[in-house]
């Protein structure tokens, strides 16, 4: 039994060492490729990408390019950036607030739409605080919300 455990540990250690060594070159190559694509897409490589370890660069860029910068998703760019601004306002993140405000404007958002996105974030945060702090029963809340939605739908028909 002891022999089996030692052999298993040696195999696991060898496999772990293989995993630790082999991907490094592949990750370095994927980071280099991602940096080249970021440069080609954005015209420069912002320092925010350089704060990431090399193994994370390609995945982070794929996420941004695949969702945020992709014009072929369910949400248009303006909506995505207004959502980003609303979330950034509540985190709060001054970097994100600046970026998403400018990106929303670049995607056609008006000053009024920007104000409304931030106001909606504040409203959601307020009621989240009230509901959670008051420990409102979730099942009851859902039932009452469904009743309101049904009444609004009935009125609109």
C-alpha cells in the first residue's frame, strides 16, 4: 500500500511539473499574440493589460473583444457601455467610470442617457439595500412583482 502511494505521488508530482513547465511557452506566445491584436485593434496597448500576468492577457483580451467590442452581440455598444458605467458607479471605480462614460459617448450616448444610467444604478442600489437590510421574503417579493407585471401587461393590452 505504501509503495502504491509513493508511486502515485511520484506520478502526480511528475505530471504537475509537466503542467507547470509546458504551458509557459504557450502562454508567453498567446500573450504576445494578444498584445499584437490589442495594438492592431486599439492603436496602442493600454497599461491596464500590462498589469496582468502573461497567462491572463489572452483570456482578458478575448473577453473584452468577444463581448464589449463585438458589434454582433445581442446588446449594442451604447447599451453595453451604459451598463458598464452603471456598474462602475456602484463599485465604485474611477477608472471604469471615466472609461465607460467616454466609451458610451463614443457609441452615441447623450449626457441625459449617461445621467439616467447612473440614476438607475443608484435606484437599484438603494432598493437592494432596503430589501436586503429589511430581510424581505424573496418568495413574497417575487409573487408581488409578478402580480404587478401581470397588472401592467393587462393594462397595456
